[in-house]
C-alpha cells in the first residue's frame, strides 16, 4: 500500500514531478468556472432568492414526486437490487465542475471501484446551475468507463434550475413540470418569480449524444425521484434531498420516518452533512423534528450518515445510546477544495481531536492556501509556508500533536504565525468563540470558492464501502492529480463499522 498524507509529504502529493494521466480523459476544451465571476454568481442566485422570499423547493419537489408516481415509480421509492450479502459500492460527493479537479479523481476511482456493484453521487452532480447540456462533460464523459449503475441525490446547485436536468438524467427522462399558476401580484412569491433563474429554452439538445457514453445495460440506473432508498444485500441505503437551503419538506420527512422503520441496518446519504467543521447541523424537517433525530433513534439502526456539499473529507464517530454512528463529510469528488485548516479544535458530541479525521490534513490545507494566495497577491516570499511549517503552526494553534507520522517539527517564526492567522487557521475553542463564525463564513463564501487551481496536489477524495452481513468497511481514498496516487490510490481513513 502506498504512503498516505498521514505518512509522508510525498504521500500527500507534495514535490511529485510526474503528472497523472487524467488529462487524457478530459475534453479538448474545458470550461473553467470562476466562483467570483459576477455572471456565475448571478446564474446561481436562486439560493439567495429562496432565503429572502421563501423557499419553493418543497412544493416543486412534491410535484416531481407526484409526476414520477403517475409514471409508475414505486410508491415507497425503494430500489430493490439483487446484490449478494457481500458487495462493495462507491460514494462520490460534489463532482461536477468538469475540470482538472474532477477528472483527477477518475483514474483512481476506476481502479478502486472496478469490482463495485454501483456508485452514489452525494450532492451537486453539476456545477454551476445543473444545466442539462453540462451533463456530457461533467457526468457522462468522466464516468463512461465505470461499468456499473450510478445513483444520485441532488445538491443545491442541481436545484438552481428547479431540478429539471437532474430528473431527465436520473429519473427515466422525466418530462418538464407543467407551469404553476401565476402568484398573486406584489406577493413575495411574485417578486421571487420575477428574479428566478430558469433553464435556457434550448437546454438539453446535446443530452441524447452524451447519454451514449454510458449506454451499456450494466450502467443503467433508474431511480424513483430525487430521494430514494436502495435495498442492497444486508443493508438499506437511504438518500435524501436537502434542496436549496439544507432542509427537507414535510412529505419527504414522513417518507423518511416510514422507510427508516425497515429492520435492516442503514446508511444515510444526504446533500448536507449532519456534523461538519466541528459543528452539529441536524437538518430541520418542515413541520417539526430533524433528520438527525431519525438517524439517532436506535430502532432505525443507522450506522452511518454521509453528506456532501462541503468539499473535503471529515469523520465524526458519535456515541449514541451505547453505539457509534459514523458521521462523514464526503464532498471531495471534483470541485474546489474547502479549507480544513480553519476547523477549530474539535469538541462536539463528545468527539475530540483524537477521534476526528479529516482530509486534507489541516497542515496541508494551510500550505495549499499559503501557496495560492502568495502567488495571487504576488507575495510568495511572505505567504508561502512549507508543509512542515504549516503543520507545525497548526499543531501549535490547536494544541495537538503533529499529524504526519514522519513530520519533523519546523521552526515557528513570527511570519509563520502571522500567515496562519491571516489565512484563518483554527484555534482552541476557548480562543475562537468571538471570531469562529466570521472566519468560517469568509472561507466558505469567499476564499474557498476562489481556491481552484489546475496543478496538483488537488486533495480530492472518494469513498469505497465494503459490506458484509456483520460489518461495513469504509475507506477514504485520496486523489491528488499526481501519477503516484493514480497508480496506487492512498487510503486516508479506514474504519470498520459493525452492523450487529
């Protein structure tokens, strides 16, 4: 097994000279998304409009579900497969930027996943707004050689065009919804409708051609709607749609409670993680209750909850009534990297630093950002930190041991501390209470979206889950864009989850 980032700097992708072969898979011309481009931000305005003028996602979702039911989709929304008691599947989150950061994941994913029975995309299949014509270079082309079905749950970006393209691709070419009655003039809904982003009238003309890239019978997957359950071997995998604002409507909530009563052990896949960045986000259900209350109920037998949306890997093993539920963030499948170095010292739900895992390591995240902004601000000599310097200053600020097994303590200077502070490196909870929320918002909304680069290491990741009647083995694999990690994808986390 190759070195991981926890073993050596080379295992993290630093200092590698040979680029991976992933570029051979990419289209000749690649659209590069800039998340600071006003045109991109304007196209993705529906999330802001929903928060200002009431969120229409629940009503639109109900209409999609009703349409699929009328077309013969199973009423319980359960996909019943014939997988054996021992099988494997993949989980990939936040994939669809269509550039180097997505395609760099593909070679390792194909190698690790060649014997898997299916894959699940967890959130944001297509960026920036889920357009149908983007599915060719951002879904069908990168995964054309994965010879198994791919199921998906939508993320907020898939909802920016009211989920029309997602439903066409994953739900048996569902036709467009009939227009709703016009809202009352001067109402909040009326104002929202005037500003609402909608798909181009000619969107999807290239979709039939793109479909041919994944047209084999073994690759075909039809799901009953934007949320579903999969009965696979000894487990039930439940996928929920958290829409634009990270909540679920009352109808989906009632379905989730019902489908969770099945006696099988369960894994939740959700568009928004329930634990992330050292915080608990239980996911509200319209009308009362939360998704996490359903997950924690011992009668429902959930063993893991995997969420996308945040573009890195995190794991929180939470003790609930004498058992452990693994809460996982898995959004490193192909978009810009959300920083991990801003995560403060973890202390949530009795999960501490010794239990918490993340990828990239915080020191690698800080080194990545120091290089990025040193280059962009033309202040390389001041901003750029070596991997060892970044790891050392993060360990000092958090009061934790060095993470890398072979790391030597680098000298921490005033410059190192200043750069770490300017780039928002996390602190112990007693030192961050006042500034923690602003720092997280700045990095999530401004710095991280501008972190896209087109040279390794990318710090991308995906999951492989191996299921038996007794256990689920969950492994996080890294993809850096370097040839060494393509040939032998390193394992960044490896956990056995008991089912009994």
